[in-house]
């Protein structure tokens, strides 16, 4: 039977295993995105915009999807705009809101990077079905934890 203190060993911690895996996955994107000149966070922004490429998103919508605040997101958007992948404009209906839309160059990157997820799975030694199961487990875990946070904040 493990002692109380053995339960405090770093390598027994679920949080640390998730942290290590997350860092390793993010690092794995580097070589896959290198030719496009994108960073992993910039790629995430484009993934959101590619979901509905014909409409502009508010900064708040993008931030909501990525769980990022505007202070973190704004520099990413400025850099993507500087690269010519997005265009930022004020919403004419509400000038307090900034809209983000893909440029033709930003949309073209979607086709260029379409194989990145499969290349990532392959590089991790994961079959697509295994990756889907892992994804489902992690999404479920995040949803439960976020629901617990919402309940606790009432």
C-alpha cells in the first residue's frame, strides 16, 4: 500500500502528466507549421476562422472558442494581420467590437495545412481512431471541470 507521501510524487500526478503531454504536443506542431510561418497559437486562431470562412468573427467569439482573453488574443491577431492572413475591422453596427475575417491568403492556408492533424497523429504513433478516443476523453474531462467551476462560482 502506498504511503500518503508517495501520492505526492510528481510522476503520480495526473496534472503533471497532462502538462507534459500538452507541452510535447504543442512542440510537435512546430515542424508541421514551419513552412507556413505560423506558430501554434496562430494556427489555433485560423482553425476557428476556417470553420466558417465566409463570415467575420468578433474578437470575443474567437477568444471564447480558444478560451483566451483579448489581451492574449490581440497580439496574435495583429501578427496574423501583418502576415496577410486576416483582416481586422471595426464593426459598423457597434464600433466597440473588432471583427476578424480571413483574407484569401489566410483561406488558402487551410488547403496547405489540411494534412497537419493526420501528420501529427502519425508522428505520435496514434491511429486516427485512438486519437478520436483520446480527444473525446479530454473534451469530456474539460467539460466536467468547467461545469464544476461554473457550479462553484454561483
